[in-house]
C-alpha cells in the first residue's frame, strides 16, 4: 500500500478543469470521516483566507483527494466556507460528490426481470457523467420497484440485491477529469493479518452482551403474488413457527415463548415453504444466544511511525487482542469507519464491525480440565486424579507448542507479506508511462514521470521531471539546424557567383582563333587589333584569378562544414551513449526486482511447510483431547459400582490372584 501525497486539487464544477493545487503545508486541521455503510465520506480542512487557493474554494466546486488504496475521490463543497477573523482562516466542508447523483434523475415504478449487475448499473446511470466501472459477477436477479426513487437509492438497492459493495472514483489526465466511475465489488479492503493490540495501537475495548433480540420461537413469512403470503404451515403441522427447546429452557418466562419475526432478504421470486424453513432454521440459530458487540478505538501506527505495513485502510480485516480480559479476548474484525488526518496522523481513529470471536485452544482445555476435576474430585482416587493431572499437563504443553508453531507461521507470513508489499511498491515505482500533451502534466513523480511535448508535432520533445523542473532528454538540434541553414545559403550564393563568371576555356579558344586569323595576314597589324587582343588577354587573366579565388573559398567552406559535421556526430554519439547507459540501469533494476520476486516465492513455500506442521500438531492436540474423554468415560464406569477396582487391588482370593 502506498502513502498518498496529501495534495488537494480544486476543480471547477462547470468545466471539470483543475484550477488550483493545495499542498499539505498550506492546509491544517484536516479530517476525513468515512463509513462503509451508505458510502458516507466527508472532508474538512482549513487554509489561510485571501490566498489564490482560498479564492477557488467556492460552493459546488470539487476537491480531489487521493486515498490509500490509490483511488482519487471527488468531494463537492456543499455550503459556503466558514471564515474566522481571529486567525484569518477559511474552513471548508465537503462531502462525496456522488451525493449529487440523487438529483440527476428518477427511477419509475417497474419490475426488472433477470438482469446482471452491469445491466442494473447502466439503468441507474443512464444520461449521467457517471459510468459503470469495475464490477464483479454475481449472477442474475429480479427487482420490483414499487414507487418513484432517485438514482442514488437505486444504486444502493442494486448493491444490496447482489450483495456487493460500492466505491466511487474519478480518473484524471493532465489537468482535467476524464472519467467518473461507480464500482461494485464483493468486498472492499484486504485480509491484512494485522494485529491490533492493547498498549500498542489499541486504545480501548468494550465487550457488550445484548439479550434484547433473543427469541425461542421464530415466525417466518414471505409476501408472494398479490395478497398471497408464503409460510411453513403446510409442512410444519399447521404451525407458522419453529422453536428451539434448549433456548426455551434457558430464556422462557412463566413457560411462555419469546417470539421473533423473520422475512428473508433474498430473491423471493422462487420462494417455497421448504426453502423458507431452511432459512428460518439458520436465522433462529443466530437468535437463541446473546448478541455480543464490541466498541474498539485504535490508532494507525503506520502514519505515526512511518511503518507502511501497519497502515489501516477502508474495509480491511484485522485481528484484535486484549489479554486484559478474563478470559483473554481475541477478535477478528473489519474496519467499517474511520477519522483520518494527513497533517496530524496521531488523530487517526477507526471503528470496527463484523466481529468474530476467536477461541483460545489452551483456555478451552483448561476449562474442560477444571470441569472434569470438579466433577471427579469427591469420587475418584488420588492416583486417578494424578494421572488426569499428568494428561492435562501434557495437553497444555501440546497446546502451547501448537500455539508457538502457529505464532511462528504467523510471523513467517508477516515477513512474506512485507516482502510482497515491498515488491509491489518497487513494481509500481519502476512502471511508468509517457504522457503525451502540449502542456506539462500535473502531479509528476520525481525521476519517473516522462512528458512528450507535442506542442510542435513535427519535433516532439521528451522531458523527465527531476522534482523541481523538467529535464530535456531529446537532444536540442536547434543550433545544428541554424548552422546547416547558414551553410546551405552560403553554398547557394557561391554557386550563383560561379555561374555568372565567363567560361575560362571558351576565352582561351576565342583568343587563339583571333591570333590565328591575324597571323594569316602577312605582317600586317593594325593598332586597334593589337589593343583588342591585349584587352582580351587582360580579361582572361582577370577571370583566371577570380576563378582561383572562388575555388579556394568553396574549399574553405567545405572544410568548415566537414568540421561542424564531426562535432555534431560526436554530440549525437555522446547522447546515444547516455541513453544506452540509462537503459542498462533500468534493466539492472528490473533484474533485481525479479530476484526479489523469487525470494517471495521461496518464502511462500516455507509458509506452506509451517502450515503443514501446524496441522499435524493440531491433530496431536485433538488426540490428547480424545484421551481425556476416554479417561472420563472410564472413571464414570468405575464409579458406577461400589467395589474398588483399581488395578492390582483384588484381594478376594487372599494373595493368590496378586499380579506381580
């Protein structure tokens, strides 16, 4: 189980958009009150008035809080906040946002035939933002709705019909709520094996016996079609009730029965007298004894001392131990309500229900021994009592050994559970996903949350949250892009300049042609021709010099480009090496996690062996108990005659029959 962050998110009720975030250091006197029954969940806390966060705490706005099982629970601010001028604070009261479901529609009277839980939930939530979430199959059922009811009441009736429990939650992506869900599961909470002990985290226990609901005769009936009432008279000699003779002897007043009434809370469509009789017998067995209730107040060590395996959550099943009771009190109970404070864990308190008292075998053996000893003390011989004492002592030692073995098994199981919890936490720590969005995600986890910035779809950038800011993982190529663009522009410019120059070979050919033509005229040269030839020669030299300078410039720029390319390749290679090393580190951590899982499997085998040994010892203890019963039977047989029949004590025939 992970510890929640304690961060509160305030959501605008019209847009489902998160508009402010309240850190644990910014609020105090917080208290969350929850009950499994009727899904009661309320939240209150204080913040300073005048802060940006306080301004957003308006009526109908929502508050999101993460709870210990990982759910994000939505609360709605249902009244105006309380302002205190003395300490400049604002007190906020909010309740589970699902209370608003009651006002989002109505359910007409009707009969719904043979539907699954999924079909029922869809009927209740039609047209709402709330949708069906996680459900567990519980068969087909039929429901008759006799009057108009609201959808929230309909959901409660569905859960009762299918014997399921409801939990509400939302899902958040980025800064917006993307889903509202109603789950129906068999049972919330876990079989923790946690032990609440007086003097440790148990504040106090009260054990109360109630006899008000006791009855010695039970009348059962079921309303059938129309005005028909189904009873057991047709199969019970005309009597509509059944009785318990032992309970009558114990609880009757002036020879009169105490009557009780019973209608099964089950599907009554196929009810028959035979089935009703079976259900009545089961119910009467519950009502013939006193009803025992317990009031327990406990704190959660997990928050006070930071022990994660000690955390208590909604619906968890725990063990309660108070050795101050006589006899010692051992209970198994379920957490049904709690008061929790994130900022002050010493204020955590829990209420428990669904109690089941656990019998201590050693105490039961001691009671049996005392009962036998009391009944035989005035009748049996000293030797017989000593033998019985010896057997009782052996039985006690066996019981103690069994208890020690069971304690060892429990300790081993706790170790295995702690390891398993650690493995789950590690698995969760090493499992992450890349969040793709144009804006940074909310509630990032240090060194785990990856954000792919897609604000520029052509060049997405990957970031990692380091606890204070987003570190860029994707190499920054903006500098390279600028350099490449500049080089490309320069090359294009050089190509243009080269193209504008006169072709050198064409110039040479043209001059040679002119000279040859002139040479054919016998020793006749005009000044104008010589001037033109010289002018052309000068131009040729000029072109040759310009061309050479241009070629050298291109070569220099090419060298610069090659140098930059080498630097860029080196930088990309270094980044690739870093990414490869990070991948190796992650693989190493996953391998370590695999080794831890193997250890857990090994520990699980050890627990199975210890459990097997415990079963063998329990069988030995049962054998000892049978021996005591045998001795008791033998003594009763001996005491039924007047003669002394102790072994080797028959002197009727002098010493002739003495057994040596």
